[in-house]
């Protein structure tokens, strides 16, 4: 007969040496940390542009390129996190989604700047 597992039992996986607690995938954590870092940098950059009435220097453009690279790297780390075995993949999914959304915003800002 089937029984429901408690929350504690769901977080355990059977291994050769007994039961082990399932942790989060490291790639997913790296991905989410990069997403939060890029989001904070983007908000600070938008605040600086607003405070200077749209007159922003060349360094801000270079910073946007660096943020785009960091977003692509965050998506890469999220995908690598799915390859880790016996881990929870919540942060991988959240990191890929957050990095994709931020990258989309950066691309839209770039296109808006061209028009």
C-alpha cells in the first residue's frame, strides 16, 4: 500500500552507505547569485541615468555589456546545475528564469537606445 512521505523523508535519498540529505545544486546557486548581482547593478545603473537626466557616460554602456555576459554565464551555470545528480533543482530553474528575464530587459533597453 502506498503511504505519503513526510517532508523529512522527501529530502533524503538512499545511497550505498545509508540515507543522505539532498542539497541544492551548486550551479543553480551560482546562477541565482549572478542574477541578483546583475539585477542590483541594473537598478543602480537605471537610477544613475534617472538622476543625471539621461546623460550617462560610456562606462555605463560597457557595464551593460558586462552585465549581459554575466547573464549568459548565469544561464550556463543553471544548465550545468541540472547535470548534478541527487540534488534539488529549484535554484537552477529560478536562476535560468531570472537570468533570461534580465537578459531580455537588457536587449530591449539596447534596442530602445538604437531607435
